[in-house]
């Protein structure tokens, strides 16, 4: 007789009786339902691995800057201007008076609002090597506000003029195992001494691993109009922050600040961990920003994947109930108690989940050596910081097994042995309803995650393809001082090369960050503020930026006393600007009048995260132009490697010691939107994981149907049903379920996507066809799975199907 479950397993001799029930049942399941069990273990392992990766990323986001010893007492001062929005740049007079306004301020650290590139040489062993690193100028007490752990030297090193501090990683790069203290960095006519080496800060910190140099204490001291500095405060207590702003207004002489109209502004404090999430501020050197919504989304996805995997495993366990019913009840007849049997079934489920956890550790280890590391900011390797996550996931795997096994264990032991052969729970209405609800939840989750992933991909693509200017085949090179002094010679030599089509220069890198330098100027006796991008006269033509009105820049504009502007459309509308009129100075800043030559459309000169502000391209007098970046357009069809070699060689001919670094515009844009792209790829990856786990659940249900409908299918075939009709019948219930789940998923998807897009000033519409595409993708994958798995039973000889009964 062909039993549904062979309770007389060959393993019974080794694990006999009730005591061996756990092992006997587990290995019998594995032997009889190898494919289904392996797929469930695979699905659970992938889910646990995804959970660990997401939790590592969530911890990275949540713990930003929380490692500082006095984190609760560190704040940054910001200012809101009615016309210019939130800013974190302040003038030195305002900073000095604010720091002096309260005894609760222990330290007030000042930093410049930009990070500069430093090109220098180091002499070692009679050889001279060139380096280019980032430098940040700060007040010496910056090391008192933030937690600098010194490896060499003292934290007060920057109090000595001409002294810098470098991170440990940089010291090892420069000097290997030799002490770095006292060594010199040699520039073109200048030198500084390394006065301290500090331990590297983790990546999730606004304090970056740069060269730190003391700022000139007299810099900007009485310049009210130069808002070029950030202020970080160390308070004696977090409670003091509540009254700090009021104390300032009560103690300050407001008439002293009338030159900058401070009475119209609002000051505000941001606690250190919240700076990472402060995305609505201008002129912030903290380029990496986070979102509490993103943290919540990632955490929710991690729980959702575990929930999907747990439901899938529960579905699988429920599908096994009819197949195991005879074996379990025969064990009851032989003397096994319900308690012992339930304990055995629960242990089986927990063993499967724990094995899955072990395999998930292998997945994490493999992924830590792939390009996924670039997409996840957190360290996903087997470091001590991740051990708590591994332990928690191990416990979670056991809890998943316990919860997934409770219902099946109680249900399968609740029937009287004498009634077992009279019916089947698997075919009862309650059994079908439970499985449909569980698999329906998986489908809804898959629809939501797939739609969200598609919209994120489209938004990321939109941000790099809708700039309003040309980016193809453009190489960017940061220039050295010698190259800047020989700009015309450099440009002529590059243009003479066969692989180079054109060359232009600018002081800034277009569309590389959220904000740029702002100027306050006068127009028709009123003050205006706008972003300024200093460029060479041929820049607009080089970048293929069309003129909307007026004339383009000319070479002779570099010889005018005040320079020439071309504004964007937003500036023209906001300030009612007119071509051929002049921009003048203000009461706090005197300058030569500068001509308004024309206007261009609102190109995306900064990131899509912020709305377009008034902006102007500016060709300054030749003496005031610093060509920091060379824009080099490579001819279409040219050999890129040869072009890169040519560019490097040309720069080397002018400045042999300068380490040339070449990047292309796609790299610039990738760096600007690295966070968004990483999150998008993660969500897309885990959406695929959710779909895979859901399909494993479908596989389990199809396996169940193939076991319990083979007699029905055999009878239908005897009465003339074709293979196509049988497959259509088996697919029909999944199509109905998919349609219902898709309808339920639409509002959830819409809400999630709308919240995500709130972070962008310019965003794609919520296209209806993207939702439809997600439905088609999940439906096609599901039907292919059902058809493939049902093909064998649909083509089986009906005589063999009827003989099993």
C-alpha cells in the first residue's frame, strides 16, 4: 500500500520510539519533501541575511555621531532668513557675540564653510612624493567640542600657527610605521608641521578624517557681510539649550546688527545627532544626509522580509499537515502523548530555522566580499560591533521557528486517531482560507516593494538625465596652482590633441553638491541674494546651455572692471532683472558695477533635493578668476584610455609633481546621489528577495495541490480535459488571488512612494503604468512557477493517479 507518509522510517532503528521522534520526523520530511524543504531553508536563510544587512544599515543611520562623549551637549547654530531660507553660515561678529552671550556655553568652535584641496610634497629618504588631500580650517577648540582620540601629539596642537593635525590612516599612508609627529608638508612657497595624529572617526560622523588646520583668529573678525563660518557649541547641560536663543536676544544690542538686518532672522539650535537629518539647510559641509523616513522604511522592510519568510514557513508547515496526519496519529496510538508530539514538531521547526540562520551567516560573509559593500554604508563584515546583531538574529530564527510551528503542532495533534482517515484538513474550507490569507500577505508585500523599487529607480534616473546641460564624454580635472597660472597654455595644448574636442574652465563643479557660494549684491537700490558660479567665457557654449535672452559671454568680458552675469529664469522673475542693466554693491560690500548680459533657463545647477534658487553664471575680471576645474570634452568615438593618457601627460608637462585625478561626469553625479542610489538598489534587492520568498510559498502550495488533487485531475483527464485546461484550472485561483492582493497593495504603495518623493524638490509623477507593471511582473513570475510545477501532474497518466487511492 502506498501510504502518504511512511512512518516506519529506516531511521527508526537508530532513533526509535517517542524519544527519536524529533529526528525521525525531521529526516523523513527532508527525505520525502526534499525540494520543498530545501527551498524553505533557502528562503529563510536569505531572509535572515537580508534582515541582518538591513539592521546593520539602520544602526549606521541611527547611531550617526552618537559616539562622541558629550553628544547631548553639542549643538550647531543655524539661522533662518525670510528671503533665503535656512542657512548654517554665519558672520564672525555674530558668532563672537553669541558665544559671549551665555555662561552655559563652554566652547564655541568655528569652522570655515568649505573644505579645500591641499596639494603638497613630503620628503622621505631623500625622495619627494606628491599628495593631494582635503583640508578643513577650524578654530583650535574644535578638538574640545568633539571627541578626538590622539595617537600622537596633543589635542591643543592647532593652537600653534603653522601646525596641522592628520588622521591615523593618513599618517600610515604617508609614513607607514614611522612617527608622523614633527614631519612637514611642503607646498609651493609654504610648509606646515604635523603637530598631532588622531584616531580615525567612523564613517557615520560629520567630523571627517581630513587635515585640520587652525583658522586665523582675526579672519572675518569685523566683517558683518561675510557669512562664511559654522559654529558648533559645547554646553554645560542639554537643558541650557532651551533658553540659549532667548538669552542672546536679551543681551545683544540689536542696533549693532542692523547692517545685516538681523531682526528679521530667526536663530535655531540643532543637536549633533540631528544634523545628519537636517536636509533643509544651505551651505552645509556635511554632504551625506539621512532621513528618519528612510531609517523607518529600512527597518520596516527588514521586519517585513522576516514576516514573509515566517508566513511562508507556516504555510509550508500547514501544507504538510495532511501528509503527516497518519504518521502522527499512529504514534499517538503507539503511546505518544500530545505534549511530546507537539514538542517534537516545534523542535523540528526551530531546527530548520536555526539551520537557515547558519546558512545566512555564509550569505553575509559572501556578500561582504562583493560590490554590495559599496551600497551599504555600514560595515557588514564579521567585526565585533556586529556580534549583537548576529546573536539577535539567531534568537529571532528560533522564535520564528517556534511561532511558525505552534499552530500546526496543535492542529495536527487535535484530531482523534479514529477520525483521521475520514477527511483531510488540507481540503477543508478553513485550511484553504488560512493558506490563501498567508500567501495573500506575501503577494501584497511583493507588489508594494516592487512598485517602490521601480519608482526609486525612475527618480534616480530622472535626476541624472534631466539636468538641462550636456554631460556626455566630459572629463573633470582639479587643477594645480601651476596649471591655473598657465590656464591658456593648458587649454591650447589640450585642444590640439586629436582625442579632445573642447576645453573650458570653472571655479566650481556644476551639479556636484546641494548648494554653492551665495553673494549679496544690489539691484535698483534693493538688496538681492543669488548663487554664483564663476566660469570662463566659453563655458555655456561648452556645456550646451542655450541662451534664453540677451547675449552670451565674450572673451572681452574678462577685461571689464566688474565682470558680467548671465542669470537663470528664477532670478529674473524673483528680482525683476533686465538685460543690459547692472548689478551693484551694497552698503556692507562695495564692488564695481557688473553687466547683466542675458538669461538662461532654470538648469539643475545643484541637486534635485532642493528647489532651484536665483543663480548666475559669472565671468569675473581675469585677475579674480581661479580656474579650479578643467572641463574637457572628449570626441565621440575617441579611445577613452588614450584620451585619459593624453590629459594626464598634458598636465604633467605643465606641473610634473601634481597627481592628476580624472573623473567623468557620470561619476560626479553618482557621488552626488550616492545615498539615493544605494537605498534604491537595497530596496530593489530586497524586493527581489521578498518576491523569491513569496514564490517559494507558491511552490509549497502547488506541491500541496499536486498531492491532493491528483485524483481529481486524473478523473478530469479521463473525461476529456486537456493539459491546457488542467493548467488553466490550477492557475485560475492564483490569478484571482493576485488581482485581489494587487488592489489592496495600491494605497500602501502610493503612500510609501509619496513619502519617499517628499525629499526631492523635483520629482517624477506617480505614473499609473508603474503599478500595472509591478502587477504584470509578479503575476508572470507566479504563473510561470505554478505552470512549471503543475506540468508533471497535468501530464501524468490518469490511471496511475487513480491507482494510488
